[in-house]
C-alpha cells in the first residue's frame, strides 16, 4: 500500500468499496499482463487464473455494494514471509520466472495489508468481516506464490 493510500480518507462505505473495487481491477490487469509476458505455458496459466480470481474479488465487492454479504474465511493463512526478503528487480521489460513470482508475492502482500487496513476503517461489522475475509484470500494467493518460489526457484539453487 502506498503512503497516499494509507492516509486516504473515505466519506462513505461506498467510497471504501469503490476504492477496493478499483484495486481489484488493477490487480486483474496486473496478472493478465504478467500472463502475457510468460513463456512457460504453466506460468501463463497460473497468472491467468490469478487474473480471474481478482475479477472474482471485484465481483464480490460489487455484490456487497449492491447489498449482498460475503462470509469471511475463518482460517488464517500461513505466511512464509519470503516477500519480505526478496527484490524483484527491473519489471519494465522482460522478466524471468523468479522476478515474476517475487513481484506477485509483493503485490499480494500489499493487497493483504490494504484489506486489513480497510477493515480497520469501517464501522459496519459485516463489511469489516468481508474485508478481513478478502485479506485472507490475498494471503492465500501470496502463499501459493511463496510455495511455487520455494519449489521451483529455491530448489534449483
């Protein structure tokens, strides 16, 4: 999360939801772009799947905005904390598999923080639980990338 996002003030629940929906749209584009950059068919598919999942998060948020409620995840997701210690390098041009995984881990970590922060900013208990549930989904995504990194990158070295 950027400094601007952490200091952002929201005037209503709709503004919070619109902000979160916009972040999910950005995440969808991010993973769709990464998918297009991958040469390995398996990783292309992984990033396409993540783009779809981010679209699913957007749909959940839009549903909430329309009056639906999402049940939160009751299970805490393990954090291997790999993103805390890795550097993605240049992401403008071609990136290798390792760089793509690192960038994805860091993106998911920021998304996790975003939803935890948003949960702390709303008074509505249902919406708070929804944001915490989305935070756990982002943690699950990060863990998937961390496990992939452990299996494919660290094992090779």
